[in-house]
């Protein structure tokens, strides 16, 4: 072919046939990308020379000493250029930078010379865009740099050495590519293009029209002898009549998650059946929605995938760590926000913090409470600062956490770290801003910039429609065929709206308009369908990730009557269970769980054999626990399986109790041995309150609480009511000892039995030695006996220890009934008998000693006990089953 030829066909297989049969006539084949190059070499089965237009351009630029910038350098240079331009309309900020960057790409792809927009710009806004464009290109030219977004445009200014090329795989060309091809292609060159006069192929037809104008001769390629599903799919797409060809499915699923799950279930089955991973491709148009789900699914099913697409940085660990750091500072390092940073997988403190969480009694609420050394101060960020200082401070903080330019982990993590550090450096153009403004800025940047998703040697290909151009796969899955996902519908450009673009076009500056973007989406779908050899599976979600209903894609209405893909065979045990096919081994385990919950005796019924030392010392609360559920006592007191500490945001009941006790002790301490009157005590109460507060804050027993200022008023009021009640201090009673630690041994039939405890107050009254125990509300802990009745053991034990006559439970908060109950020999309560009460307590102790000797600690569920128990997951008993 001496002339330059444009060979067209709607079916890529026909064009691939031409490449296979005629490649030997051309020294080099130009393909769309690396994938396409590999495909062409495979098809030709010979040592074919291949390149891409991008590579060709880069070589031409390198020949002239022009360097292609990196993505980050591009942002930096653009920023520098803009700093020196007096803008009339646009503000100098990062959103402007982002919008200009995207418009410049469009202008370069449209091969618009630097000075041209200035001739057509009318308004101040347009003039700003035009000035900046000219200044940017002038700067690049002066510094021998090229923009990576459109290298073909820069190659246009380089001398070309025309040769006979065969061009394959492009679905359409932009103006810069066309002009470049026109310069480098000598006579005899052939460009292949999937073009036809049809609205679906409008982009390709426009390229065809342009090449014809440049003198290229258009020829129709011969039909391929190979019949692929792709060929039939394209035919059906263009003709839109008759039933959907065989081998094509169309499935509607509830959400992108179920869609990915279903598709990957099928891919999993295909690989199990021996299909090679290289023969399968999953096409994803909306990367933000699908790539994270795809990554998750491939990990869950351990499916190898290859994906050169860019995952937004915001989904990566390094970006998340930066956002968590900002959040922790906004929340003043409150417990959970701090954990997000310190226990982050990339933090070098992750293990240390894990250990500290178990040992620190009070959950730290400030950064310094974690005791990470003086250097940890670098993690503190000011509430307001300039972008440059925030950038420096966050980099320092990341280095302290162990994140530098070198990082352990996958290649993707290393790239993500380097991109995050670059972005932090680019903060320098931001003026003073708050932490929240910084967070929003970074969030936007992290969504803008991406990292390659997965690197792997061999696997199922995950690709964008454009990356597929020219390739063929046996099994093709196209995801997300719902309106707004595929086709995507980006919002109108705020700098150059369609009205301006139309005017610019009339003056020779042709940029794509909103309405024309649909042509690109159609070209993408055409490329996807063209790819399939044996099977083509189209799918769509009915709702998006936010739960909004989605219409079917207007691009592929013709395919909606195709049969749906069969539900995938479960790939995991869990999925099989959800489909109602539970494996025998799982059923056995479920049976065992049920038997444990029903407390059936078996090797798994929750009992642990444990030898309690002979000299074990009991406390009343331990005895109550033991009496109510031995397993609970064993787990907490013997095995010391402490529940995970809760972050206190409100005053916990136990802390409140400690506080009341401490204030009352402080109040009565100066009056031991006397009988103070209520007025004196009320007058002294505020000072006692403050002493107790200081004391408990110093010891860490009272954590810093957000609403403490209000809570302390309420507590003070409660104590005032209690102290002025006649029950607080009976007429003539004289406090003798406060907060008395007692330890006492009883000699039971089983041997000695020692218990200890703290008596709140011992006083002398008309009835003799009296023991007082403060309760917050009306609850007195009691042991549940076999017949269901209850037995109170605390004050009887104390009375036996101090040889007392009367025990009184006083409620601090119950204003109706401050005196809850009296026990002991001097109790005058109706129907009460100390002898029988004491005997029952002794019987219970005998029983306890016997059980301990036998080493039996079965769970004994009870509605009240189980509700507040932390060990339900261990004993497998739930309260409702009690
Ligand atoms: S949940 Fe109930 S049965 Fe289980 S250990 Fe706790 S109190 Fe005992």
C-alpha cells in the first residue's frame, strides 16, 4: 500500500486478522498500551517490534533533550507558574490549580497552541485560563519539560523521522495523536480503527473524518473468518434487533458489593475448572466504586489479580494514617482517636500500645498518658497553621511513627507513602488554615491521586475499558452497567462551561462539550464488547453504595433481555452456609455450640478445672459472685480474665461509688470519737468534697471527664441530702473507725475459711457496735440459693469479724428510704432472726468450701447475673436462655 491507509471495521477481530496477516510489511506496530502490545506480539507469533504513541513521543522528546515531568512535579511547576501571574478573576488556591490542570490537559489533547486561547477569551475568567495556559506552556518550553498528561502534544514540536507504521487498537484518536500520526507515518502506513457511520462509533468516525481530511485513504477491512461473541455483541449493539446472541448474559444485582461477590464467585469457579487466569478479564469503569471491592474480594477468595488501574490514595494505609492523625488532634487525643493512630498497622507503636492497653488501668485520654517519651510531642498538631508548617509537622509525626521514604510492606504501600509525602510537601501554597480545613484539603487530594492497585506476576486482569482496546479475552465480565457508573456523568466544568466551549469552538479552539462525553462512554462500551471471545457477562447494581436507586445504563438497553448469570457456587464455607448448604463439619460445630449453651455436660461445656489454694482469701463480693455463678467467679477472680477497659465518657457507677465513699470518709474523719451535728457536717461538706476530688484525681481513680463540672454539682447535691437525713448518723451514735480493712478466719467443718473486706464505718450506738455500709442506690448484693430465695452475706460476715451487734445498709441516693435494711443480733426488723441468718451464711460458706475442694465451677445462668456479666462469650450462656 504506497498511500497512507485508514483501515476500518466495526469488529476488532477483523482488524486483528489484518495485523496477523500483514505485520511483516511494517517495521513497527504502534499499539495502544503495553497490554495491547503484548497481544499483538502474541497474535503475530514473531519477533515483532512494537511501541505505543506515548513511547514514540517520549523518544522524540528525549532526542531533543526534553524531559517528561512526573505527576507531582507537574503540580509543583503549575503552582510556581501561577504564583507569578496576576489573576483577574480566579482565586489563587488549590481548587483553581486542580481545575486549571484538568483544562490544560484538554487543551493539550486538542493540540491547541499556547497563544490561541488568548485570542478567543472574552471574560476575565476565560482570560485567566488563557493567560495561565500560555504561561505554563512557555515555562515548560523554556525549561525543556513536557507535561505527562499529553506527551503527544509536546512531541509535535520535535523533528520527526517518518516511517511506515501499522497502528492497532485505538478506539479513537484525539487531535494531538492525529497530528502526530500524520507527521510520523510515511507512505505505506496503515491505521486500523473500529469505525463506522453509527452514533455509537461517533468518536471513531470523527477521527476517521479528520484522517480523511489529512489525505488518508479509507478502506473497509474484510470480515474475519473467526466468529466471536464480541463480534455478535457489537453487531447486536449497532443493529439492536432480534434476540441477544448466545454466550451473553445480563444480570441485575442489588448492590456493587453483591455484584462483585457474584462475579468473583464465577471467576473462582472458572479457575477451579481449569480456565487460565490470563483468559479472564473483569472490566471496571467506575474505579472509585469497584476497585476497593475488587481488592477485598480477591483477598477473600485468594484470587490472583493483575490490575494496573489506579486506586485512590484515600483507600491506602498511609493516607488513612495522616487523616487519623488529624482526627486525633481534633479530638484532643481522646482514647479511641489515639488508638486509630498509635495502633495503625504502619505505626511502630502498634504492639507496644496493645500491651499498654492491657496494663494501663485507666484508659489514657491524653497523648502523654500513653507514655511514649518526650519525642511523642511531635504528634501534636496546632489548631491553626500555614499549609507549609502543617506539611512539615505531619512529615515529622509520620517519621516518629516509623513512616519515612523507606517503609516495610508491599510495593503499593511504598508508592502510597511516597505520594502522601509529595502531597504534604505541596501544602506549602496554603495560607493559614484550621485542622478541619486541612483535613478536607487532604481528603480531596487523596481522592485525586492514585497508586497502582495490585502487582502480581499472573492473575485475572482487572482493567478499564480503555486499557482493553485491541485485546481479546475468552471470558469478559463488565461491571457496573447502571446509569452514572457506566456511563459516568461528570458535572459541568465550572471554569469553561458548554456555552463558552461552543463559542471557543467556533473560533477554532475545539474542546469536548458535556453532551459529547457520552460519545466517549459509547466508545468504551464498544471496546468492552469487542473484547469477548467465548463469553460476555454484563452486570449492573440496582442501588449504589449509598443506597440510591440506579437506572439501567442507557448504553446497553439492547442487552437487558439476555439471560441472567446463574448464582455462583459458593466459594467459601460462609457463602455455602448462607446459601443453605452447610457442610457436615460446620453442622457438627453448631450442634456442639447449642449443647454448650444448654449446659449439657461434654468435653466442651465450658468448665475449666482449677485448684483454688487452701489459703485463698475471700471477699463478700467474691462470695456473692461465687454464689450466683461459679463460672463467673472462676473467670474473673481465679483466671483473672479481665474485661476490656471501657473508655469512660461519663462517670461510671463504680467510680461514682468510690467518690461518695471518699467524700463521706473525708467528712467524718475529723469527727471520729464524737457525735457531730448535721449543720456542722453540711457546712464542712464542700471542703470534704474538694479534698476527695483532689485525692482521687491524683491517684487516677477519677478520670478526666468531659462533663465533670456538671456531674460534680449533682453529686454534691446528692451528698447534702444524704448527710442531712437523720439516718446518716443516728441520734447519739459515735463514729469510731472509717474505711476499716478487716481480715477474719472462721473455722468451718472443711477447715479454715478466711475472708477480708473494707467496712465503711464502725460506730457505737445504743445497740452496741454497729457496722455501716453505704450503697449508692437500693441494691444490696445477695446470693441466689438453690430454692430461688436470696441470702445477704456481706454485713453478717463483717459482724462476725468485729463481733458487732447491728449492721445497717444506708442508701445515699434513695431519699425515700435511706435506711435500706438492718441485720445482726440487735436488729429489730419484723420477722428477722439473726440466728437463722447467721446459720444460712455459715451453711453457704460450708457449701462454697466443698465446691472449691471439688473443683467444680459450672456456669449457673440467671437473668440478673448474666445481664451484667462480661463472660457470656466464654460460658456461651445468654441471659434470655437462663
Ligand atoms: S453469663 Fe451468666 S452463666 Fe455465664 S458466666 Fe456470666 S453469670 Fe455465669
